[in-house]
C-alpha cells in the first residue's frame, strides 16, 4: 500500500527503533510490510527521493533487527539503479555476439541514440536519427518509425561494411522494439 503523508512514525517490533519521516513525499506504509516479530525483518518497496533530488522514486529495501547487538541493519537500492545496471550488463553481452557470417547486433534507443555498435564503437552515445545514407535516405529514422508503428520489421539502406573501404553497400536490418528498455 502506498500513501501520501506529511509525517509518519513506525516503531519496529521489539527493536526500540522509530523510523520517522517528516517529508511530503509518497512513502510506503511500513507497518503493512514488516515481517513477523519472530524474525524482526522487512522487505519493502517504497517511494523515496535520491540524495539531492526532490522527486520520490521507487526503492527496494531489506531491513533486519539483531536483538543481541541492539542493531537494526538495512540495505536499499533504487529501482532505476537496478534497471540501469541490468541494461549496462545486457549491452556489454550484446556487444560480444556475432552471427556465423560475421554479422553483428546493434542496439539503438527509440530516440535514435546508438547504444551498442561493436564494429563502430565511436558511434555509441551519438544520436544518429538525422544520418543520411548515399541514397539520401534516413535509415535510422526509418528504423525508429517502423518500431513505433509496427514494433518490428526490416529496413533496407546503404551502409559501409566493417573493416572495408568507405563505400556504402546495400544492407538489410531487422529491427525490433524492446519496450521495457525503449
């Protein structure tokens, strides 16, 4: 349960510890997610602003009370940080994949920014939406439009071959939108 509150206090069972919030942000209703008194632990998802930011973001946390020490320990991670780490790992893996014929995979954001291009790493991080081929076509824009309209499909265009001269050759790419990561 998520609620908006100007202030709340939660006392953890048998811990003698009060968690207090005096912010106007959206927070989790902690007393609905605390584990049993037997374990004095909690796994919860709640909204909390990152340091230096005002806008609350979803965060996962695990907390546990250690009665013998009188300590309450916890760890938390913002959902966006988890997502970003997973995306970076996936992009690193994709960068190493090759097809049997020497072909490769590339990954591009829905805004036209190249995220992975193993044969042209210099293009990574660059928005290529306005890039024209030798036929004056906008292949990256065509890919973006195709994915927005149909989710997937083939695009034919002219493109230089890796490790060859600067001439462009006909190329056919299959593109597919992966919505969770845009």
